[in-house]
């Protein structure tokens, strides 16, 4: 049984509570020379190459900060998943710039692709228009459809997935796209669970224990009292509560400790196998 696993990058890292750390570290390095050169900068236009260099330096530090704050169990868990499922394709789906493919010292060897909201600006614009207009649910499918298409491309390249309309090939090595098991791992009920399940994914909700310092559950929890650091508006909170409630029925497994993730994956695969067997008997 071929497996595709997608996850939100921040649920693997403690960086969600340290968002400003890489920016502040970078500013401490670059601000003094910029201050000394402020007069010359003010007299002429800053070239696009300088802007790009500054941005790339920030992005590099952002990912280094994520690597420094990675939950210690993550690498061992990814190694176990890869060992248990040699043909697995692991991808990241993110609504920002966090990219495990750029975390060369930690996550990069274990991820096959990253799909960002910024990869499809048209889809992102459409999503926010729909989110603002909805009273219950939003069209969350586009980024997951894009991730699924990326999976297909990689699987075909590896020879583990038959091309649509292709020949028989090696039946033992290749499966059809309908035979895949797509498992999405995330910490957001509405987006991770609701969005991916709408595209056919099985889901694992990462509701981590307090020791991890996870902030996701506090952003759109059931309480009307938000944390002091939250920038969520009351109207957004109400919409997300409705979306979270609708997504609850699509949760296949909940995980409190990262080391439990491989077991949760096995449980879902066993359930899928049992469902397939029952369908074959009918």
C-alpha cells in the first residue's frame, strides 16, 4: 500500500512560539551597518539585488532558527516512518515560507517536496475572498490539490504510480492513484483536517501535550478569551469555531506525543486495509 504523508511544518517545530526570533537575530546583525550608511541609502535608490540579498539572508536565518528549535523527537520519528514505509512520499504544506527542503541540517533529507500558499497566488487570492464571504466553511481544497498533483509527479517518476492511461507496466511496483493512502498531519482543525479531508486525505490532528509549548490550540480554541498575543478578530474567531466544529468528524487520529505518530499512521493504514477487504467481499 503506497503512502503519501503531508504535514504542516510548524507542527514539527517549536518555532511557532518564536516567530520573531529569526527576524530579531537578523536585525541585530544587519542594523548597525545600515544605520551607519543611512545617509547614503537615503540619497539613492536601493537596488533590487540588495533587497534580494537582505531577504535571502532573513530567510536563511529563519530556517536556521527553526532547526535550532526543532522538537528533539522529530528526526527519529521521520527515520522510523521512512524505515517502516520505504516508498513513502513525505511533503510539507505550508501557508507561509517555512520550507523543510531548506532545513539542510535536519528535515531536508526526509522530505520530498514542499507546497506553499505562495506557489499559487491566484489560488491564495481566491481562498481569502471565499473565507471572507463564508459563514461556515471555506474552499480549502486548492493547496491540497496542488500537493496531490506534486505527489503524482514524484510517484510517476519513481515508478510507484501508473501514469493515467498508461500500460500495465510492473504491477508489483506501480499502483494507481486510487490505491494510495494519503495521510495529512497538522495542528489546525479547519485548515489541516477540514481542507485535506475534503480532498480525500486521512487526517492526524497534532494536539500536543503541554511540554511542547504548542500554541495552535490557543489561536482558535473554544474559549472566547484569546491569549494576549492573539491578533484574531471576533468575527474571524466565530467563523473559525464553526469551521472547526465541522471538521471534527474528519479527524482519524489525535496525537499528544510526537513519538506516537508512527503508531497513528499504522492504525490508519490498518483501517484502510480492513475497509478495502470488506469492500472486496461485498
